C-alpha cells in the first residue's frame, strides 16, 4: 500500500517526511513529485512503509494534523490511471 500525503508545504523535503513517518514505523520509500516545467514540488507526496499496520496508524494519526503551517490530508493512495488513455488515438491503429 502507498500513502498519499496532500496539502504539503512546498518547503517539505524527503528527509522531513521520512522523519515524520518514522514515528510510526520503517519508511521504505518517499516520492515528492515535481512539476516538469518549473521543477517545483507539486504539494503532495507518496510514502511507503514496511508494514500495512504501520501505514494505517500513520494515516489515522496524521490525517488532518497541522504540519509546517498546513493541514495535511493523508490517506491510502488510489491506483494510478492508465496513462495511455489521455485522449487522442493510437497512431498504430490509425494506419491499419
């Protein structure tokens, strides 16, 4: 399971998130997506922990908590949609 962390301060770093979530267990991965054009953080992150029970506790404790002047939104991440379905058509099919 992956945890979605929203409404993050743009000052938050991977080390900051690791430190916060480490209070609930072993953090195995932190991803801070950035904007492709500006390189600026997008205001959300994904965190993976070693055990689902730890993730559940972190979600319960941190959802709605104030951190770095922002009220966090913390929940289970939803599966990513198929990136090939963003509109348009399949070029290969167009030539068949």
